[in-house]
C-alpha cells in the first residue's frame, strides 16, 4: 500500500482537515489547527506531505513521524499541528486496513465513557438560547460558547 494523494480542507474559523489517500482505495483523515496561520499550515503540509509522504507505506507510522518531526525547524505550533494531523490520518488508514478502531491499535480503551460538549455560536442571547435548546434536544447536556452582547 502506498500514499498517493494529499488533500487539505479549510473549515472556518480555524480547522484544517487532511485526507491521505492510498493506491488501495483506503483514505485516512486527520485534523490540523491553524490559529491565525492557516495559509502557512496548508503550505507546510503540502510541502512536507508531497516530499515525505507521497509514495510511502502508510503503515510505517513511526518512521514517517520521525522524518516529519526531525526537520531543521523542530517543534513549534505550526510544525506540531502538521505532524499531528498527518499522524492521525496514518493511524486512520491503518485501522481501516486492519478493520479495527485506531484506539485498539494504540493500546486499547482508556475509559468506557467520555463527556463531550457541543459548541454553539451567536451574537444575540435569543440565538444562543435557540442553539442551546437544539443541542439539548440532540442529547447534549453541556455546551461551549462565546460571550454574547
């Protein structure tokens, strides 16, 4: 199996999703966060991905991680988010190819349940109330939001 394509998808306000595709039709997804450097993260991901990942075996996750991480400019938020997004996508590919969830590959469950929240937006209190009610109706009991006017 070889990595054949890299695609990045920008989702406002600050998310970047990466999709790695293989010659066997299996794709893996990862997430990168841009903060205020979206174009920089995207350019770096394409540069590193095209140079290091294309044509490579996606099962060699540790080898690829080392090659990505051990660049001249090690660490930092931009390099870190690029490497972590690619790593997530590689684990996703491996899990799909072996028909097991990624958490199983990484040592098994750490817990049986986890509390999650849904983010809501809106500038007016009435908008926030409507969105909060929608999330409660969907089964959430916690929300995260920005302050309203």
